[in-house]
C-alpha cells in the first residue's frame, strides 16, 4: 500500500503519504459527486508536489464542502495540517491535524494512512518544538497504526532518536525492534545508515564511546565513504558524529580527519560568524546544568538570521540537559548581513559546542537608560514588549513589530510610538538603514515630550549619536561623539544623566584620560554618596591609583564605596587586556587541516590582572579550538584592579576570539 512511496523517500525522508484509498465517498449530493471527486484528486496531486500553499488552499476549499466533523472534512483537515507543516506553521499545523484526527472514523480501514501520517507529523512537530516527550508518544501511536512494516520501521527510527534524550533504555529497545524489522523489509543503504547512526548517537549519549567508534565508520561508508564528491547534509552529520565518537575515544587525529571532511570551518567563501544574539543557558535551572556539562547542538540558520531544525546531538550530562542547551539555541539570532556571503550549505547544518554560563546579571549604565524609559512608559500607561509579552528579537517577530509601530502611529500618541520604535530598533536582525531611520523619527517625537526624564531620553539619544559616528569604537571617537551631550540640556542639569555619560566616556578611554571624568562623578554633590554610578566611579579610580603604585590612595578610594572586600560593584568596568598571546595560539592541527572558527570563553580576572577558571561556553566547530582558546585566554593579562584583599577583580567575564588562517579576513 505504501511501500512504493516509502521506498522512494527512504526512512530518512519526510513521510507524508496521501493514499488514494481515502477518496471522497460520502456527504456530497449525487449531482455534485463528480465535481467533489475532481476537487479531491486535484488537492491530492498538489499534496504530492512542491507548492504547499496551493495544497493548503485546495484542502481548505475541499473541507468547506462538508460539515465539520464529517468523514471527508476530517480527511481534508488532516491533509490541510500537513500543508501547514510544510509551510513551517507548526502551531497551526498541530491544532489542525489534531482536529482532523479526532474526527477520523476509528474503524474505517481505508483511513489507516491518514491516521498514520497524522501521528507522524505530530511527532515531527513536537520534535522540532523540542518537546521530545510528546514526540515519543506520537511516534509510538504511529507505530501502532502503521499500514505496513516499512511505515512501522520509520516510526521506530524516529522514536528512537528522541527517546535517546528522554529514556535511553527505551531507545535501546526501540532500536532492537527496528533492527529486527529491517531484516524483513527492503531498506536502502541510506536507511541502513540512519538506523546505525541512531544507535551511534545513543552510544555517545550513554558514554559507550568504544561501541560508538566501531559503528561510526559503517555509517560513513554506507553514505558513500570519505569523499568530497556529491556531499550532502547527511554526509556532514555522519562525519561529524564519527568525529565526536573519535574525540570522546581519545583518538584526536582520527577525529580531526573526520571533521575535515565535514567542511565545517572550511568555507572558501564567507565565514560563519558568532550570532548577534547568543546567550548560553545559565548554570543550574530546571535541568541542573553544571559548569562541566558539555553539549553539541545542531541547527540551521535561515536567510533571515533565525535558527531552524534545532536538535541536540550529544550531552555529557544526559538528555534533559541536552534539551536545555538546544532550547537556548532556538532563541539565537544572526544578522542577515553576516550570512549573505556564506553558501547555504555551510549554515544549514551547523554544530556548536556549548557549556552553561556561570555569570549573573549585572546591570550596565546603558541598561539604566532602558529602565528609565520603561519607568516613564509605565507612568504613561503604555505596555512595552519584553520578556513578559514575548520575544523582542529575531526574524519571527520582526513583521509583528513593524505592524505594532503602524498601529501606534495611528493613535498619534508619542509615548506609544516611541515604545514601538524602541522594540523594533532593538531587534538585532533589523537592517542598519531602517534602524537609523527609526532613531531619526524618535528624535522628532522626543522633542515634544516635555516630561520625559533625561535618563529615558538617553535611551535614544546615545545610539543616535553613535550611529552618526563611523567606527565609534576606535579610540577617542566615542568620547568625541558623546561628550557634547554633557553641555546640552537636559543632560547637563541632571546628575544621573551627566554622571552616566561620564562613566561611559571613561570606559571608552585610556585610564589617564578617564580619570578626570571619573573624578567629576565622585565630586558631583547632587549624586548620593551610595549611588551605583558614584560607587562605580570610585572603584575605577581605586584601580587607577593601584596602577600608579599608590596603594594607600587605592585603599582609601575603595573604602569610600562602602563595599566589603569580597563584594563586586554592579557597575565595575571589565579591565582592559594589556597582553594577548600572538598567532602561536592557533592549533597546528587546525592549520594543517585548514580549519577556521571561533570561541566564546568565560573566565575570572584576578585583581593582579591574571586569568583563572577559563572555560569555553560556545565553540565553532565543536572541540577544534576550545583548548587553544582556553590556553590563549589563560595567558592573557589584564589591567590590575584594586581589591583590598587582592582577590577577584572581575568574575565570569566573557570574551571571544576568532581563528583565521593567513590571508583570510
């Protein structure tokens, strides 16, 4: 019944079967039967094609011929859900499929394929949503109603892949049943490879590395072996799995050879850069993530910079931790501009090595501007998009944010428009030109808001000044762009605003140039003695005194903060690096194989400027540059900072390094 379609797609392919046995049979008047059948046949043909939008329209129209909950309505609704799935509208697809599935007559044997396909699609939707418990349930239901052994084998394979991260014991039993069934039905080499790969990943995630390294060559061989001809994403995944198995088995040379044949970190055109919005999960949480837990997560990056097809591949800490890492990656965002020169092949199956973050939230001076703006909006009775009302970043919400701005503009209310502008311009996937235009529009609106506090105005004023300054991060340019604000109203008259600006200017300058700005903050009588801005300035001045060798002045200045020696001021500045290792840090193995990549590291900086507790939190490609980056940051020296007990100067700092081959930018 389905063997031809399954044989064509293979177990690894997307299984959406539309059998002819479920043709429209009832509910239409006799005179209209032929028209209904033609409409059904046309929709079925569209289902087998590539135009999911046309298929959706066809099944919607067909369902409209019948009353809700009728047999034909149920068939059309399930298949309509399949079209929604192919369009990536997962929530709608799940709701639609469930509605149709509930109405399918339970004892109608002609609908077995529709029932099977419904459960398989619901399983795939749950998988893509990283709800592996629900996915396991749906694949189990699909296995139970499968129309034949090939369909049953497909459900078993899909189920085992998610059970690896929910219940490895069940995954083992599922794979045993799948292997037994595979001896009874015709399977392709690709299908055999997918079954072996599922067992390999189960072995990796249950620390059976010796078994995994034995399976890995077979998976690669079944897919064509170690060749650079006609490489597809399945080859890349298999070689990446083999590299991981070799690495965890302490066969580093073999691991790097497999990695070299994945193409990761070896694109001849463009570079895979770090995300513009990339926040690893915090240690602890519901999954009880530990600093030593490491995971590998696979995903694709779309043209709009959003992630898709996110899935855990490996975790040293078990399935729940693997899923916690994967869920964090789902919210990461790349700028579309950074993806333009990179061929799609190199961003459709990306893998990263991940660890949790031990840092805690530290408010910054810029966050004070954002908080002041949020407080002003509350006074105005304006709701603001944020963590309580949904995500503020990413391509998925971009159009909704633009629509929200149009709605706000229709009201003519300045605060509402500014709230919408702020949300939209903060989205990291927004183009630079559009962001600049938004800030210009905001400037005109702010001029009319006579009761808007100076700190709230800086939420827009500061980025406006910086967008008007080319390469403002270069030494002296930030100060040149921002310092004029110190003489302008309302900032010159507001102690917090002028002090915040002086701190920002100081942090962008050399310590000798920073000192006068910091002293002005300390001497500002309108600022309370324990104001965080003044405390931040005192800590910076204490560190400057230490650099001069005046320990007595450093101690006196620090004592004015009112902090205990073990406390860390929330607005203390991260020290600047004064000594960074040179290109010798580039791993020789990576150079030999032509790898490039990057690492985001977390580390503590002692008061003496030395680095301790260096650890990788994100690395691309996995495991290639982690040790080199940790060694590099461990040898980096930072400016000395003052602490009375000579203890930790800055904990859980984060910085990154790119590894580029000679001649590459």
